């Protein structure tokens, strides 16, 4: 019985931690929207964002001799950072996190799914 109680207590701490990370992310997005200059979004940006959302989060590249994987969307985010600036790169990272969170949390119930999506 104590094990189930400890698991519930541990789950409360991890949920609190996840919501703290979500709040930090929202604060970072709000501060960057306030401080960073707004880029001029054009047709190329929309095309790049569409390709990233539809295709690139599913494509991964294994780094040789390292236990890590890079998604192609990471490359798109760095490209947007270079071409359009920090705020546009942050927006692309937020969109990528939302889409990857939706893909990862497909089998969860609604409350848990929402936490996983916004945590990503």
C-alpha cells in the first residue's frame, strides 16, 4: 500500500515540475515577443513552417558513435533563426514542440495528453 502512495506523491511532484517548465516556457515566449523585434513573415517563411510541421519532425538522423538523434526540424529551426531572427525561431520551436507532443501523446487521456503537449 505504501508503494502506491509513494507513486502518487512522486507523480504530484513530477506534475508540478512539468507545469513549472510550462510556465517558464510561456514566460520566455511572452518576454521574447515583448523584447525581440517582430520579423516580417513572408511566403518563404510560411512555406518553410509548413514543410517543418508536416514532414520534418518525423525524420530523424542518428549521430554516428553517439547515442543521440537529431530531427530534421532542428535544422529548420536553426535556419529560421539565421534568416528571420530569434522570435521567429522561438515560434518555430514552439510549433515543433506542440506537433511532436501531439504525436507522442496519442494514446493518453485528455488531461495527461494536454500536459504532455504543453510540456514538449
